[in-house]
C-alpha cells in the first residue's frame, strides 16, 4: 500500500517534469529509483535512530564521566610510561643521546682515571650564597611539621603552601642579623647541603661524582656548609662554623697521611674562605688561634670558582630595589604584572624585606670604590664591545674587529663607572653636564602612609617623599657613592653591615685596625697568609653579558612600592649595544664581571705585592662559554655561567688534576680569553 | 551527493576499514555523474559497514573506556581527598597528640647543656654507593641500605653483590665502595615513616639542640669495629667530633647515646681512644674523663644476643621460623629459584660485625647444660603481669602454685641450640656427649659443588657426613657454640677471631688484653679511668625474647639448602616459653635482659675489676606497653628494641641527663625484671 501511494504521488508530479510519452518507460526506472529512495529513507531513519542511540549513550557518559575517562586515560598512559621508564636499563638515555649527538666525551673523572690519577689531597667544598640548603630546627606555630625539613633548597614546596610563614622563617632579625626569637633555621650539613639545589639542578653533584671516579669518598671530601644568610663572623658566633671547618680540615689532613687539603670555594664561598684564612691564623679571642703557619701547613691550593672578590654590581640593585636583570626583563615584558597589587602579593617588597635582613648580601657590594670600579668618566672596562665576543670565534678577524670595535666605543662608550644613574641621558651625558644635588643631608620626610602598607615593611617607608626625591636628584652614583646611597636608603641594614664588612682599600695594611674581622673578607684590606707554597686559582666563565651598571627611574606610584625601579625602556641604539633593558652589561659569567673575579689573581696578588707578602702563586683559568649544543645536553658541558660552570668538563679536569697532585704549572698556568690583563693595567692601585 | 559526502566522511574517520574501498571512493564522484547505478551498491556497502560499526562501538566503550573511567574516577577522588587533607589545618588531622616530653621539659626550663652524640646500632644505619659494578649504574650516592629499598626488587642479585663484603678480608670487594651515610639523616628514619632516632632528635631540638651540639656517629655497621677505623677512619672522626663539640660548647662534656650494637662499638671506642697511637687513638689516659659525662646505652647488647647464633647458623630467627610454620614450603620452595635464605646467609656471613653480637662469657654467663641464670622464669606469669596488671593480685596464688610445679623442669636456657625438643629438656646425664673438636678435624672434602649454582655458603664445602655429625651432639651451650660455628663457618670465624673475642678475662692486666680484639667485650676490658663518668643501661622489658633454639636437620639433602633449621613444630605445653622452636625469656624482643642489664647491675656495679675507677652505673628499665590504638603508631610506651626510642620515659631521661642531671637526680635504678636475682646467680669473679 505504501508503495502504491507513493507511486501515485510521484506520478502526479511526473508529468509536470517530463513528457507523457516517456512516463511508461521511465516509470519502471523511477520505480527502481523510488525503491532506492525508500531504502535511502529507511537507512536515513536508521542512521538517525543510531544517532539517537548514540546520543542516549552519550547522555549516560555525562560531562563528569568524560572527564573521569580523560583523567583515567592520562593516568594510565602516564603509569605505563613510568613503568617503561623504570623498566628501562639505566644506560638507555645515554645510548639515545649518543645515537643522536654522536659519542659523548668521557667524563673527566673516567678519562683521568684511565690516565692513572687517584685521590691524593683531601678536598673541601665551600658553597656560595643561595646554593646551600637550610633546614628548620625550631619554628613558629605556622611551620608545624616542618622540623628538619628544608626551607631553602629542595622543592621549595613551602613557598607556595604558606608563603608568608616561609618569608617569616627565612628572615633574620633586623637589628642583630641573627635568629629572630623562637626561630632556628640552620644549614644542612654534609655533601647533601649543596650537591643539588633543587631536584635535577646540580650545583656540586657533577664535581663530586667525578671526584668519586678517581677514588674520593666521604672521608676525603668535606662540604663546609654554613648559613649563607648571616655575616661571616656570625656563623662562628652562632654556629661555630669556622671552628668546625678548621677542625674538619685538620682531621682530613691528619687522616690522609698529612696530605694538604685542596679548597674549592664557589661564588661567595671565595670571600668566606678568605675570611676563614684570616680568622684561623688570628689569635684566639677573635680568631681561631691556629698560629701563623696554619694555612701553609694545611692548604695546598685554593681553587676559587667564580669568586666575586671585589663584589658584584648585582648586589647593589638587589639591595636597592630587590631587582636584577631577570626581574627587570619580566617587568619589561609584562608591565604591571609584578607591580600588581590586585592580589596583595607585593612579592618584591617581601623579597626585599627578607633579603635585607641577610647580612651576607652586603659582603658582595662592590669593593674598592672608584679606583677599581671606575669614576664618573672612566672605567677599566671602557671600550668593551659585547659583539666582539660573538666574532671572536673566527679567530682571523680579531684585529679587524678590534679596530671597528674601538671606533664604535669612542662614539658611545658605556660609562660603567656610573653604577646607578637616573635616566638614560644622565648615564650617557658628559660628567660636566650632570648637576648633582647632594642627598646626604636631605631631610627625610614624615612617615608616608604606613597604614596602607600593612605588613610589608621596607625601610623606604621611613624615608618619606622628600628623601626619595633627593636620591633621584643626585642622578649618578659610582661605586664610592653607592655606599652613601645605601646608608641613606637602608640605614639599619648598613648599620649592621658596616660592623661586619668593609669596602675600602687599605693604605697601610699594617695598621692595627685591620686586625678587626670586618676587614677579613675584603682582599683589598687584608694580606694573604704567609704560605709561599700555597696556590690560588681564580676559575671563572667568560663570554656571557653580565650586569655592570643600571639605569633607574622613580616608580610611578610611590606609596607602598619600592620607590625606584630599573628603567627597562632604556635600550641601546643597535643590537650590539651594552645597554639592554636598563642594564649595562660587560663580559663575565652572568653574575660576576670578569673584573671582580680576575683582578686579584691577575694583578692584586700577582707576584709579591703588599696584599700577598709571601708571594703565593696565582693562576687565572678562564672558561669560554659555549651554550649546550642541544637540549639533551642539559646545562652543557662547556658552560661558563656562574653555576653551570660547575659542570664544565675543562674546569672539572683542572680540579681533579690539582686534587691528584698537579701544580698550577702542570696545568699550563694562565688560560685567558678576556681582556682582564688589559683592564687590570688601567686600575691604578698601589701594590 | 549527500551519500557520497557521508561516505567520504566515513573514509576519513575510518581510513583502515575503507582501505579496501579506497579505490572506489576516489573513482565514485566521476562515475556517479555519468551512471547513477553504482550509487546504490555503495549505499549497500555503507549500510553494512554502519551495521558493523554499530556493533563494534559499544564493545569498545565498555572494555577500555570503562577501565579508564574507573581509574580516572579513583584518581580524582584520591586527589580530592589528598587536597582536602592538605587543606586541613595540621591540628585537625591528627587525634589529640600527647605533648612531647621535649615541650614539657622546655617549660620546666631545661635547655641544651651537654653536647649529645648518637651512636646507631647494627642494621639501622644507611649505606650508600660510591663505586659499583656496571649493574649498579645510576645509583651513585643513592642509598642501598635504608630508605625505600627499591633496588632489592629491581635488581636483587646486584644489590646483594654490592652489600656483601670480601669473604677473606672482611673489607670492600674489589671495585665496590659502599659507605655509611653521614650526618643525622644516616639513622633518623630507617625506612620512610619508620623512625629510629627521629623522635629523640626532635625532642632534643625542642630544648635547644641543633646541628652544632648534636652529632650522629654513623659508621659502616657491616665491618668489624677496628676496620671502620682502618678503612674509613671512623673512630678518628668520632674522636675529633667529640673534641670539637667539647670545645665549641663551652667545654661541656659530651653525653653519648649508643643504641644496640652501637653500645659495644662505643665500648671499643672508649678503649681505642685512650690507647697509644699505632693501634689506638692516642688520646691519653684522661681522655674519657675529660670529654665524656655519661654513656646512656639504649637496648645494650653488652653480652651478645642469642639471635645472632641462629642467624649465623641457619640465617633464621623467630620471624623466619614463624613464617615457615605458617606457610610451610613457601620459603623453602625452589620453584622460583629464589633461595632467599641462602642468599641472606651468604651476604650476612661476610659481615664481621654480626660476630660481635655472639653471646659472650660462655657458660659462666649464659648457663650450661643444666643451669642458666634465668631458670625459673615464668613466661606465662610474665605475660600476665605485663598484659593485664589488674589481674595480678587474683592470679598471684595461682602463679605461685605454678612456679612450684615448674621447679622440676626448668627450661634449660643454657642449651642455646639443641637438636630435637626432647634434647632440650632431658637431663644432661642422658645426653650423648661428643667432643666437637673431634669431628671438626674430620675431612671436609668439598661435596658436589657443581650443581650448587652461584649461591655459595660455606655449607657447600662441608661434606654431608660432617653435617650429619652436627646434630649428633644434641645440645650446644654458649661455650660449645663457638666450636660449632668454627666447624660450620670456618672462614667467617677465622676473620672474626682477629677482631672479636668472646671469653672472660682471668687477669685483666695481662698484656694480651691491649689488643683491639678484646676492646668490645666488657668481660675482657677495664672501663676507662673516669670516676665522674656515668653509665646507664636503658632497656625495655616485658617482651618475650629469643634465648635458645630447637633445631632439626633440613628434610631435603640438596646441596643448595641450609642443612639445619629451627624446628617450628616444637611448642611448649602450657608455660609458653617454647614457641615455634624458640625458647623465650624476658627482654626487649631482641636483647635478653641478662645481656642488657648484667654489666650495669653487677659486672660494673661499684668498684670491680672491670670497673676499677668505680664509674657509677644505673639500670633503667622501661616496661613494655603495646600502643593503645592504631593512631598511636608504634607506641609511646613501647619497650621493643627499636620502638623504645620513641618511649616517652626514656626520652625524658635522656633529655634530663643531656640538660645536666645526674643519675641520682633522675631517680637511680628503675627495675621491673628479675635482673638483680639473675645476676646474683652468675658466678663471676669481680
């Protein structure tokens, strides 16, 4: 019936479309077509039904279920991969890397072991600032359950969980620079203190592993971990750290058949160990009472890695406005984000409040004033062109490049001596054009709006607007006036700091005042110990632009904020310029400029000078930075960056050779890529 | 055209299924325009496909997707709960935590005064890898012992190889360097969540201790004591550490807290440090008096532990025997080729330190065939007294009666190893006596080494005949045991002879006692001349502790198995001292009271020949109480060998002494066990 009706319907339509003659002939065809159509419709219906069914099914699989399904899938795959990863033979990653990049060079430890090197001299590591772990021994209520857990180093999980509590526990007392009442945060001891900073981010681990290859172990290695937040002398007062280091070095030497120790300080550890060497020979009440030949008896060599002997400009910007290049870049990219008070984060303010309680940061304020770091019109590095580095690789063109380089530098050289300048024009202007209004006597205005700033307290709130303006109007600060600036903006911090550190240059080293411990970490105000057989190495990376001077501006709103910030809009004219995002860069290892790391070994202590009366031999070993060739290499085996250099194969090889008995001459003496000798010549320091 | 489009879509979605039709599908658009006839055929195919598809799809959803769904569901819930748990304030999560003793004592005004040195015992210290074979790649400076022990499951044979020492020298095998983990982390937790020293450290920290006045004297507990000095200079380091802490803490003497085997290690140290340099530390005779205020021995194993005997003899102890009784065949089955016990035996026999824990003092201390100091100890009574103190009065008459009954057949603890339950109970006159020396001289021709595979225990070197002879002697006392071990493990004992001695000195002034092998035996050394020093014996009581064993020969005579095993079928009748082939006495689950307390209770009490300067000794016993609820974890009043480190009373004692109190101030002796009576029975010339 159905069929018939439809045919009729179609027939009624047909005539209008086609001729009556062809109806019969075409009817059959049409019938077939019709049938097909029918089937089509049926199938269509079927499809729709199926669709409906699907929809129903999907209805069962609601959104939550799909989510669960999705999570389940991911989890399963993840576990599966994890299983595969765990089941994988340990040598697999290496195999893959070798397949892609070609055979890896042997680890220096393996290589040297084949050469027949074995452990000889005991080795002492002195970690730098920031890299050492700190753990909680006593805390406030909010830090419950964190007993003997790492607050610093490791995963930093607590920073996210309870940030304010964390900041509170990491801060020191603002007056004494020691523990706040009820809080005891202490350094982690042993090699674990600084082998990895965070999981996977090695500091000393690679070096330790390579030393172990040639036979070192716990009894011949010692990590001189100390609380890097407090001033050097306070580590002795509070924790007796210096005494412990002394006793441990004596023990190492005694249990290893009288072999002298090789000391390897890194970063601020270099200053710390300088302090130690003076402390240990000083008489008992203030010093360690080891006698005047302690160093020559117990130390074979001091191999400073990236030692900021004369300080780092970074420390200034850190103290002044809690910023460094990284933060400045972040601010340039996403303006307003860091300053955003929407979340009441005030991150930078918190960081500043915390880090200003750490005395140790003041040990790295540039030392030696204008004589070392340059005045308004000159600086030892002037004429440095960052682009030179890039072309140095094509060795033949060096001469050419130097010519063009010097031409460029004559037209617009960076006035590195002006460590802080307000405004780019000021930074580049001739010194005679700058009118400086003295800020030192400026009246600090009344306390601005402390009420709105809630819990974050930085010393800027005590300064008042007048004080801030006075600072900005002085325009330019050199290494010498930086100190006055810091005294002005952070009087409490500097009051603590000046009791523990000094930044000058000694006129007469025999002056009895230099017996005070505050001079011990300044190489320009102390003599090296009387140990003619000792060796001092300065090993550092070169070839990375390093912060040297800053262009500042006033913060737009001056209330709760840190009133100054780096002017990230200040850029050099072309790409090769030293000025980038408000920061002038020179050659260095990303943190320490070459000048600071190398000057003492290149000139200050070279030969018999007044700083080095016994003529301790010094060696400069520079490591040219080469970024890792690909991602598989991780942080690279030829890196020159401040921390990554600890994985530099050439550096490790040098250390291993010295630890196994070689002298500086055996290594090949100096190894220099930078202009350190040229720059040192320009510094007129009476020796 | 619509159909074609649909077809295309299908092909797009399921290229594999369409691959057979792929040719057609490319052709169709052109053909269709010319000839419509092909259209339907495609349509048919399509329908079939769709039918197939509709059949297949639900199945797929059900199989894999349900699994994924469940996993996802579980994961999400888990994370949610975890998140909630983390969000909860710390105080809410736990039950009402009893106030830790450190916090209470701090309120009392106690502060850190004397620096504290912790000396861990056997097994609890972590060991890490410094150099290994290729199979241990990637484990550099990872823990092999302690921590999560994941490597056992991943590469068990490699793990065993690295933990073994050299069978001849007792030092590192070539190419392998495994060293003790240094610092407090060495033994604060043995495995995640299983504390050893952590609770004590935390309480010390509450009254002001920190890294500078708290030191963990970690050492490689596998080595003999003198070898820790030879290989790692561990004793020199300890000496230097103690001197440093003494000087940097205002010249306050040190309180030393050794645990378990650490006790005899420190005894060794006390002698070593005052001995002249080539063999000793050269600290001079006044060193201990100058630097040490008190030695607070926790669970001290002064006179050895019977457990070690069974360990060395057949690599078993109560726990293993118990497992064997529960599931016979599992441990012995060689189906999986595991040979767990054999491997354990082979490895542990290379560890010299175990031998330091063998019972010392022979029959004088540990009893002979017919006699033992503990005889008359009523295990049942003990249990009742400890478990249900309230019932004590009611049952007192009853137990008195029992005691009378028991007088006839005291448990003969003196027979540390006996073959067969009968042999452990017979009067000595009925036992066959066979000089062990005799059969130890019989030929030890190596029997069928070839099928024994890679597991090598010294039993493989013994001929079956000589193995047969061991059980013939029926019972072994502490004295004959040494001969027995010499017989079954000659190499190990030869190493041990050079490092340890287990006798009693006749004349302590004999120059031979200047040798270091006597230093760890309290019965063969004098205490240092330090009259102001104090020695504490802090031990748990109230837990049945292994004292002697009933053995039987293994049923199978295959070369791969250990030929003897504890007869776990031997159970006592009613008094309960014998269970699963093991006789129990009072103790802390590992160390019997006798071993822990005797020296403090009698051997060193007053001025004796072992204690010429009259160092004050105190016995502090801690009654075991099992944790009241699961939430308490391992209990705060436990007396068990390791759990006692969380015992509140013990922690309080340690803290008070560290803060300056003397033994008399904390209350002198506290004794729950029969240690005084037992000591009286021991006939030792003092």
